[in-house]
C-alpha cells in the first residue's frame, strides 16, 4: 500500500509540473522591469494620463518622478499629491505573483509552431476568499528560440462577483514582453486591462486602462 501511494503521489506531482519549455521560460520571467533598469511608465485611463520616470540610479524611495499629468507639466499640487500617493503605495506590500496561481494540472496546448507555443490553464485561488480565480483563464505564449514568455492574458470565462454587490460581466488583461537580445533581457512592454461590470445594479464599473513601458536604460554594470 505504501508503494502504491508513493507511486500515485509521484504521478500526480509529475502531472502538476509544467512542460520543460514553459518551466524554462518561467524560471527567467518577471512581470515588472528588472532591477538596474530605468524606464518611463505611461498610464492612460478614463481620459486621464500620467507619465512617470523610474530612475534605477536613485535610492528605492526616491526613484519615481512625475513627468506629465494629463498631457501637461505637473503643478506643485500635482507633485505633492503624487509623492503622497507613492508613499502610500510603498507601504502596501507586494502583490501576489500571478505565475504562482497557474494551475498546471489544467494546462493545455492551444497551438504549437516552430516559433511559439501557446498554453492555457485555470488559476488557483490566491487566498481562501478569492472569488475571482475560478472564473479566469490564463493564456501564455512562449517564444521557443529564446525560451521567453511573450505574453500572458487573463480573461474571464463567465460573470463573477469578487465582492458583495459587485458583478463583473467581462474582464481581460493582456501583458506583453519584448524578446531578449545580447544587450537587453526580456522587458515589459504594455499592460492593457478592460472591465465591464456593475456595482449594486446601478453603478457602471466599465473601464479600460493601458500602462506602457518605454525608454529603458541600463544603470551600472551590465
């Protein structure tokens, strides 16, 4: 019986492991820009926009600078509000890694070519009261020659209620990444999110947001 249970455990563990191609890509993957790289981040949502610069040469709590707000130079009030908001965000901790929620037991191959392989899987709940994960599916595109993740899409497959009084009819987030070269690693390019939903039946939650990363610059030794 012990041998039977051991073999069963090993079989389940093997099924739960991602394919080697995906595992290799995940080993080097990071959703945010890597340390040592400065970059510009442009956020657009609901007709408003902000342009920020992260300078990797500065201390951690001094790296971010507001360059533009709604297409114009920021006012002193804008800069003060921005500094306060950044300070609050730095105290909220780190968000869970989405790759830790990939449920590899449900992994399937959507397409497979010489250049790319596309996988799809369900998500594990991030915590006990996570009412969102079971309604989402992740689609992962791996670039075979560079063993790099090119994109990750999270999309709803049904309406869901993440909290009391809120219903999300549709949700989709697409994260794209550059391919590495001799001079640069894979770097985030864009995050696009679209949501359709309502709160307490009368308030629309429909929204779209795009975050674009640009002007990367390596700081310090390569």
